C-alpha cells in the first residue's frame, strides 16, 4: 500500500500539466477518443504506418524480448516495441515526461493511483465496445478485479489483464511420508491445513520440521473481502468487520501450534527441505521443478470453510494505454494481440500465468521449463479458483499489495510474535491505521 507521495510530487502537479501540454502538442484535445476515430485499428491487425511503441515495465532487456518484443514484432512487422525498464513510480514517470519521453503502454502497478495522479489513464471500455472485444475470454473474476481498482470509483477498465497471479499451496511429499500423514487435496480448508501443520511440526532424527508457512498474510485476509475504509470520508472500517475476527482467530490458532513460531529456526522449502507446506506464487512451480531430487506437489490455496473455492483477491498484471500516447491505434492492437490464445500460449509456456479461460493454455503453464523434467502437475484447480471480491478502491486503504510491505502482512506478523489477545490487537491496529489516514488527509489539504 502506498501511504503518501512525497511533497514535491504534489507541489509539482501544476508544473506537470504544463509539461503535458508541451509533450502532447501533437495529440488532439480529443486525445481520449483519438484512437477510436482511426481506421488503423482492425481487431489485432495494425494497418498503419511504421511505428515505434514504448512499453514501461521494470524488467531487463532479455526478459522483455522473450516475453513480449519477439512475438509482438513477429505479429506486427510495422511495429517496433521498445522497453522503458523502470519501476512504475511517480518520480520516474515525471522525469520521463519532463524529457518528452512518454511511454505508450504501461504495466500498471498494484493499483492505478500513480497513473491517475499524473493524468495518464485511458479507459479501455470504448475500445472494447467499438471493436467487439470479448471480455468473456478471461478467467472468472479477473476483469471485475481490474475494474475495482479504478481510482475514480466508476468501475472503468483501465488495464487489460494479461498475466494472472494465482496462489497455490506447495507441499513436500517426503516429509508427509516420513510422518505417515496423508497428502493435502484440492479444496482444502484453513482448518484442515492447520490440522496437518500440527502433525508435521515436530522433530525427527535431529531435524526440526515446520508444518506450514502462510506466506504473505494478506492472501488469507483478502479471501474474506474485508472493507478497509470509506473512500469518501476515510473512516477506518476493517476493525468492525466480522471477517477481521476470523482472520486473527486463524493467526492465533497458527501461533499456538507448538514450535510453529520459532524466531531462531531457519526453514526453507527447497534447500533445507524442513518446511512441509508453503503458500505462494504459481510462478514458483517451474523453479521448484528444477531442484534435483525434490519430491513435491501442489494443491489449491486453503480456503475458508464458508467460502469454498474462493482464492485471494490478487489482481492480475494489467497493461494500460497512456492517455497522451500518439500511437493509440498500435497500442490497442498490441493489447488485443497479447490477449489472444496465440500470445497467451507463448506466455504460459515460458512461465507467465495466463489470464484467458482456455484449459489447453493453462495446462501448458511452464511447459518449456517443466517439460525437461517429465513431471506433470494438476494446474486447472489452481487457475480456476474464484477471485475474492475487492471493494471499490479507496485512496485511504488499506489496499492489499500482497508483499512484505503490505500493512496487513506487517500487522499480522507482529501479532504472531506477540502474546496479545486478538481483540486487543485489532483495536490497536485500527488506531494505528487511523493515524495513517489522518496523514493522508493532511497531504490533501
């Protein structure tokens, strides 16, 4: 979650408007609809003049070429795709704009707040409507998640979901065999997972085994669709939500497993192989498959018993068109192509989770890497978990970012280390967040 932007960014907003007017002098006043009046777009076919498109995302040139450049330029001989390999942050975007370098395509960060502040957002809904683009090709819930991130709270689609971020629970089969415990199955609940963790957190042959690593704690939190704050007033809402009590009860049961919370222990799923179960990115699968002699498998991430098959509300990677781009026709053609079965199959095979609801494409996830091992994994249940609902975006947060800097994850980690009861901790957590909201509101004055 981004707490606030630096003061100089806010002060520079007026100056940015001037820079935009200069940098975009070739763009008509109707820049939001310019591309829709063009005859150069024709359903993933770009028939315009030769053009160089820039795509902004924080990767190296080799990754960019493998992931996007080669297949896009093969599809469109008259489009050259170039990388701006910078993080999507206000400071970097402002520097680019100041030099007149305006990225045509931008991989949106966890939310669209930065792009909104800098007036870069271009709704894709008019493109979808005019060119009859079928949003139904995507896996269930991905488009809804993208719309929920609209910082204007209007539910606009500001980025096309092109890479998914599903989670899975990986488990070490040898540790289960060692203790004579049955393997977990798809559809496992949190309660069942903790039962397994209790059986697997013990010492054997001088080795201390840990039953479970929950990964980023906001995964489990987001499954409950807890509303964080009022987007209009900033009122902190999550302490009164029944879901927060359920979440902290889970954490409390987890920390009460003997030897589960051990600050001196070193547990690693692949190297030490003393961790029985771990929750994380499906992108780990190709990497784990390359560890020689490692006997593992995976199932769906644990769910709440009253929310079967509901996974975390982790948004997909979203590709946006810059409102001020002079090359919107080509930009849309690239987005439409990257949504196609052909492009999604390419991404899936090299280890980037697909977003389209195509079982063949899903089954090929990581095939170029995993195929060398001749191992097979059941991917469909993991990709076909429903996405938990995300409430409309609130600039006051806390909006889960699903990383170690996430407010929910940090608070949960502190709770696990403490001896405080859950209700006292929830109350104090709410008080801490009220201070954060006041700081955000202070920046707005």
